[in-house]
């Protein structure tokens, strides 16, 4: 099961909705960290 998930999350699976969702979540999290750093 985990092997299947890892295959689907490879960077070459750009059309995969799960991959795109995790990528966007990472971008949001990075932006939040940067904003907190700037505000301090």
C-alpha cells in the first residue's frame, strides 16, 4: 500500500490530484513560515 502511494507521489505524476494537493500544501506552509519570520 505505501509503495503504491509513493509511486503516485513521484514528481513525474504532475497530473495526479494527490500530488498537486500536497505540493500546494507545502507552498502554503512555506509561505506561513516566511510570514512569521518577517513579522518577528
